[in-house]
C-alpha cells in the first residue's frame, strides 16, 4: 500500500512538473495564431494558457504540495536522512528530469491530451490561486508578445525550409526572404547603370535604322535626351510605334513627356509605392549632383523581391551592374 501511495505521489509530481514546463514552452501568441487559422487543438490549449499567471500558480502550488506530501510520507516510513535522500532521488529523476524532458519535446501533443486535467486542477485550486494570479497581473502586467526583427524572421524561414517537417520549399523561401529584406536596400543597389542605358537623341529620325536599333535593344521604354543624357526630355514607348507610319518624324514627336525622377538613395519600399502611385514602370535615377545615374523599373524591384533575375528572350546579361563594372574596369585599363 505504501508503494502504491508513493507511486501516485511521484506520478502527480511528474505531471505537475511536466505540465509547467510544457505549457509555458507553448507561446501564447503562437497558439492564438494557430487558433485563428482554425486549429481546434490549439484552441483547447489556449483557453488554459491565456491566463498565464493563474496557470502558473496552479501548477506550482500543486507541484510543491505533492512534493511536500511525498517527503512527509517517506519520513513516516523510513528514517529522516534516508527519507530525504529517497525523496530527493524520486523527485529529481522521476518527478522532474524525465517528465520535463518529455513535455519539452512533445509539449503540444501531450498538452492537448491532458488539458482537461489542468482545467480540473485550476477549478480545484481556484480559491487559492486566483488572488495570487490577480496580484501578479497587477504587478507584472500582461505577458510580453513575441516580436521578431526582419533578420530573425529570415532566419526562421531558413530553418523552416531546411526542416523535413516543413512544407516550405526553396522558391517560397527566396520570395519571403526577398520581401522581408528588399526595403533595406536603395535604388542605387538595383538600377540599370548609366553606361548600360539605351537612349536616343530628341532629334533622331524614326527611320528604318532607328526602328531596327530599338527592336534589337529589347527595351519597351527608351529615354529621349536633348543635348546630353543628363537632360531627359521624355520616354519613347516601343508599343506606340506599332502599326503607325512615322516617316520623317523625330523621337520628340512620338515620345511621352511623363518623365519621373527618383533619388538614387531612395528606399525600395518607398520606390515600389511611388511606382504604384504614379502608375509608371520606369523612373530616371539621379545622384546627389542632379546627374543621371541610371534607370530603375518596377521589374527591378520585383526581381529583388523574388530573389531572381526576370530575363526574357532579348536580355543579354542577367546582371547589368556587373556588366557595367566590367566595362568601366576595361576602360580604365585601356587608359593606362
């Protein structure tokens, strides 16, 4: 009979200890998020977990009471020193280490199965625990929500993609990481450099050679400049040339004058908003001296978000900035 009582007390000690670690390893915000997504199991646990201080007081008081009862009972059947050693061994090994190791690994699965027991404990100890929980709520306030930085979210996404239990694939990882990090970059990081711009002078005749050059460039929007490239007068849309006769006409007569300038230090999230607000797909980038640094399109921003170059059949290079650096390096070597 004594052994049965000891086993029961050790069992309850293990249960309280495991429940304490298990339930508080489950983040309240994560449970609430799962619950809103329709997870019924998370909903069951959240009903208990949301009152953190009441749950904590219930489990700790129950655990302390059971451990005290176990020590007193062992002291009544064996000598004092032996009772202390026995109680300590039983509580540490079977009442703490084993249940906590188990609940820490399978907190959610075990929590769903034993949540009804926790609700019984809360009901039974409510008169004692509620005043303590109320006092803790007043002194400490609500639990701090889990807020992650962009870098932490990116790391979480990487870990999820590498996990065999996750349904997140590599392409989705790239897109999510791109969406989280693109706002930290500026226009200068993604623009098409000045040396890679295909442009036309304002007085250029739209003859067969010009049309051929436009077609071979593969660009749908061509900057039109006055005397030099820093003085952009308008944008020539390749689609405006389709099905029309422009014999003896110049680029000035066909171009559109809706030129929008953007600073090369502008953040990409602000740039995307500017594209949406102006309903334009191409901006002229200028530096701190008001000189033309390059061009930036909405496609450049989308490439940064999805983490890959969007290349069509007319694109010659995947990275125009790298190609521009090669040309500048070659030009410097030729000068030497």
